[in-house]
C-alpha cells in the first residue's frame, strides 16, 4: 500500500492547449486555447465545476506490460527513463513503492492520457506506421478509428487502455507531456481527497472532442484570460487548481513560449500545493 493511501487517492490531470489558427500572439491576444469541461450534477466530486480532463489512478496504468509494449515500438527503457530524470522537490505521488509496477513518472502520464480519452475522446499519440514524437515538443491527436466505441469500452472497463493501443497499433505520446504541478485536496474535504499530478501538452490544432455523457455536461475551448474573466463574472466556477494554473498561463499568450517554458521546468520537479 502506498504511504498515504488511507488518507487520499492518487490522480493525474492534463492541461491540453491547442493553437488557435493563424492568430498572432501579443500581450493581450492569445494564440491558443485551453480545453476544459463542466462536470455533471451527479459527479461525486466537485459537481458542476469547470476542470481539466483527469481522474484517479487505475492499476492498469502501471502494469509492466506497458514496458513490453513500448519496447516493441522502439521506445527503450532508457528513453522512458528520461522522464524520470527530474531534479528538485518530488511530492509523494511520484514515489515508487512497488518494483513490479511502472515508474510513477511514466504511469501517471498514462493515467492522464487515459482519462482524457475516457472523458473527452481525445487520444494523444501516433500510429505505429507514422513518425514518432516531434522535436518541436508538440503532440497530436490520433483519429481514423471508432473513437466512441473504444471510449465507451475503456471508460466502462470492458477494455484496458493498453489493449486499445495494442489492437489499434497506437503509441501514446508520453514524451511530449510536461510535468506542470502537483496538488493535494485540502483537509476540509475529508471523504474525498486527491493528490494530483498535473501535466501539460500542446497541439498545433484543436482535435475533435467527444464528451462522455455521464461525466461531462459540456466541453469548450477558451483562452486562459477568457476563462478567468467568465469565473469573475460568475458565468462559470473554476475549481481552485484550475483557477491557479490558468493564472500562470495568463502571462504567456504565445503557445510556443508555453512549450519552451514547460519543457524546461518539467525537469525541475514540483512542489506540492495544498
């Protein structure tokens, strides 16, 4: 059992940024938008709030068969180990306590990608027949398969995420995901607390989104400043992590600047915010 398992659950979340056409960035003009969604009223944790895609860690995210899968795609253990070479402070969530599971720096990325697919039908990666991770630092969404069918099967537990990748020959993009922050739900939420690793990914264009009906009331793209303004005007409610992280992004209107910053700071670790 993980050290603090009796006090809170581990989870991962993903900030998905996409370039906004040919818009040119300036001080008050963003050239990208952020993907968020509104939780349904029946959601057990923070219903009706505006959040980034994400959710609780599942055992399937850390099974060692992922190592074999990546090896078949030419992604060696050494290359994956590059994701673990992080300096600075490391919150509890990144601690490895079981040698029979994936390194947490890898498995938490898988959690974030799986949840983004389950909730919004966005699968970030590439087909085995295509080129791998881009040196530009940008990711891309995979299409050309029955997304809604697989989304339901993975969401409902009929199929594991690794089975989707194996059967459809899709390589999830872990290498263009950047560690962004780590949050712990305050103690006032005694019955439902999460320690969450936040990652950031950027795309050159907005992917098609298919909202999962039981968890997602609606989804939308907007700039960091647009979302914060809507929150101030009480048109929507941003959960504290979303509010804070959007305030970080509001100082970077250029998506290329965000990627450069994220790539550099990702290797410096995260201080737990609670």
